[in-house]
C-alpha cells in the first residue's frame, strides 16, 4: 500500500502562521508539502505540479478558494479539501457543488485534517488494490478501478476522486441499498455525524454527470430515510 511519504500536498493558505503550522504537522507525518499563498497563482500550480491533494483556503488574495476549485476541477481529479473561517452553510454547499471533496471549518484541528486527508488519498489506493473485478459494467455504465476511468454508453466521463470512489462503491454493490452511514464511513474512514451533506451533494453531482433526472432518478435511486441504490438496469 502507498505510504504517506509518497503523497505530495499543495497547501493554499495566505495566513503564514497557520500555513507553517499545517505544513510542519503534515511533514512530520511523512507528507511532502508545498505552500502557495495566492488564489490566482494557485490555479497554475495545481494544474502544473499535479499534487496528490490540495488543501485550499476560501479567503485568498487574487482569487477566492471557491473560484480556484471551480477553475481547476475539470482538469484536476485529485482530492480538494476546502478550509474556511466562515460559518455559513451555504459556503459548504457551494464548495461541494463546484467539486470540493471535503470542507472543514476553522479553527482547524490538525488530527482531523490529517484523518480526512489520509481517508481521501488512501481510498483511491484501496480501490486500485482490491481483489474484486477491475471493471464493472451496469446498464451502460462502465467503471474501471485500475485505470480509474468511467464511461457512459462508451463515452468517457470525467469524475473527481471523490465522485469516482462513490461510483465504484455503488457499482460494487449494485442492487443493494447502501445507508448514508455506510457510504460515509467507507469513503471517509470515520462515522457519519448525521449532519454532513457531502454524500448527498456527491450523489447529486453524479446524477448530473450521467444524465439521471434528479426529480425522477432511474440509475441512482434515493431510498428515503436510508440511503442510495444503484439499479442493475435503467
């Protein structure tokens, strides 16, 4: 299995003291950490340096973190964790809708940041190392865990790391209802608190990607009060 020493993280944070603290903490845990302090210059670095993960503050000079995420998401498929000092739930929803994989409010607890970062990075590694079939085809959807590719009716569809991991989990359990708690714990490595809406938003994004009508979904169905089901035929 890949170790933390193999992971490179780009930290985009304009607070120099906080940035240095997070860098030192993650480096002590074995990560290679690069720092960027401006949003406008972060875009090129994210696309050019292809770090394994990006930790992105919302309030940045030059370009805010939400806009940075929106700009790079189509080309960058690695995990993006957004940090914010704001307490507005709307920011969380917008951040996740533009493609962020996770969202954490300041003040940041280093151990929680580490846990979430590791969960997002290692989930893709675990999927690639599983003994289950490398490719699953369900009703026109084809998902390949080795190449981390996804196709709809033979046409490639670009997914973020978090979207791919969720799609693989649903496809691996096609025809079975998966609870939010199970999905959250499997993908993130810790228990669902009942409040986090990232799974629901990720499902919403997946439906858009595959043309599944959100008002009457035929591929990824919501099971009220329980969770989600990927149907075997559509």
